[in-house]
């Protein structure tokens, strides 16, 4: 059966999605241009036509994944509801107990970023934008007297550090931390950063 002819933009999107899948399955170091090509039934030359090198393909794949994650984050934080509800929704989605996909991908990316400057820029930019968005919604909640937090930027850093660390534990070591225990720790941390006790946090979100 003949393949559907795609536009240049559509083909790039298809290749990037395939690259993300191969990186998650094989790891950054092991993935090859041929793996991405064979997963789609296309030639190596087609992949190289769009990205020229494996390094450029990998960097573009992580950029694509970062843009998807940030778009979803902006959607959650743009809802017409309280700052507390928006913050809780974002934290729960991002947490390894939530619906965010690709923790294996980002753990791979963090490791590879130690050696690849292009990847380091992508992961740093995602991290910066995520923390800035969380800082902003915490500051909104403080301004609206929903909760207390003397240092929104510090709170955002501590929350994301906890979530990242739990993600590594739960992705790399199956069973190291249960989903229920991790969610309990995340809610405890959120309440603590916002000057609320757990009962007040739960009541406010009903």
C-alpha cells in the first residue's frame, strides 16, 4: 500500500514522534537513525534529509516533547478557577503519579544533557519555563489571599525538585515508592509550601 504523501511539516512531526518513541525504548546513546526510519517504514535518507545528523534529530525530538509539555501546562494554569486549584492540577499532572507521559524520556534527556550542549539547552529551558509558570500561579494565590508563601520562586524550585526526584525513583526502581505514598508526600509538600495544613488543603479543593 502506498504511503500517504505528507507535507514537510507533517513529515517532520511524524519523524519527531517516532524519534521520541525510539529514545524512550532504546535510550539516547543506543538509538540510531535506522531505528527511527524502520519504525516508520521509510529510508535513512529521508530522516537525514530533514535533520542531517542524529544529534540534530535527538535535540529536535526533545524540543518537540518540551513544547508539548509546556502547552499542556499552560492549558492547566489558564483555567478559570482559583490559583490553588490550578496549582494542584499542574502538580498532580506533572507528578509521576499523574497523567504526564515520558518520564523515561526526560530522565534519558537529563543524563545525555551532561554531555550534549544542545540537549542541555532544551532541558534547561523546559525547567526554567516550568518553574516560572509555577512561581507565577503561586504569586497569584498569595496576592489573592488564598494562601501564604513568602518565597514563590523558592517554593516552585522545591516542589519541582521533589517531583523530579520521585520520578527518578519510581521510573528507575519499580516499587521503590508506592503511588499512594508519593501522592501523599506531594500533597504534604504543597500544603507546607502554601502555609496550609492538609485538612485545609483538602477542604479548599472540594
